[in-house]
C-alpha cells in the first residue's frame, strides 16, 4: 500500500487515527500540548491525588518537546522533538485516559505499542535536529502548567501544517520494525 500525505486537524484524531498507517505523512494543525519527563512525573502525581491534569486529555495530542527561549519577533524558540522512550512508563495510562496522539522521536516499547492499538491512537515522529524549522509551524505558545520547570513546562501550542510521519499505528504497523527488517534484507544481499 502506498503511503499518503494527509492534512489533519487535531480535533479529528479520534476519527482519523484508526485510518492512519505507519509511514503515512501528515501535516497536523490544531492544539497540541508539550510535556517531557519532569512534566509527566507531575501528571502522575496529580492522577494519584485524584486531581485533573492541566490539559484536557480526551482526544489530545502531546508533543515531547522542551522549546528553547523565544527570540524577538517569534512565537517560540527552537522546538524539536525529544526522545520519546523516556515517556514510555507514562504513555499507556495517558492513552487509556483518552489521549489520541504522541509526537516525538525514536522507538517506543511494547507496552506503548499495545496501548496505541487498544485505544485506536497513533504515535507520530517529527524530524529530530530540525527544531528551528519546526518552530515555523507554531502559531501560538502559552505556558499552562509547571512554569517552574522552564523549558519543560507544559505549553499549549497551536500548530499549522506541522510535518509528521506516522511511526506506530493502531493496527500494529511500526516504521522502526519494518525499516529495520528492510535494511537487514538489503544488507544480506
């Protein structure tokens, strides 16, 4: 099957995620929330205390990023993805709570892949090392929680045509597995 380019709004994730396939290219628009390691630890403190999270989890997309300081005349500084595997202990619970998408870089563990399948969600990869380019897709940025964490505070971003690749789909497709298998086949020839 040929992968496609899809213009997608975050508000459509619940309906569209089940139609996405690993390798599809997406231009994502809408509201996403940032969160890295320290923020995820605090999310789980709030959950343990029975308190609400600082963003609406149902149907949400979280971007594993810690943007740099904003330069004059810009909405945000460099905003590239961080390694997603560090959030693997937290992702299944957030997916079970209704989160529909994660954006980051790198492989995920089997528990995260299972939670993606179970919840009809998706994991997108953003291009690592291109944070200065990614910030051009961000139309607004607002710190909404944990300001004391600096660049790791939780932010509400509004993105437009943010280029992403479906890395793990809810059918079990995983570009890290298929890519490695294709490489191994070519290497063996």
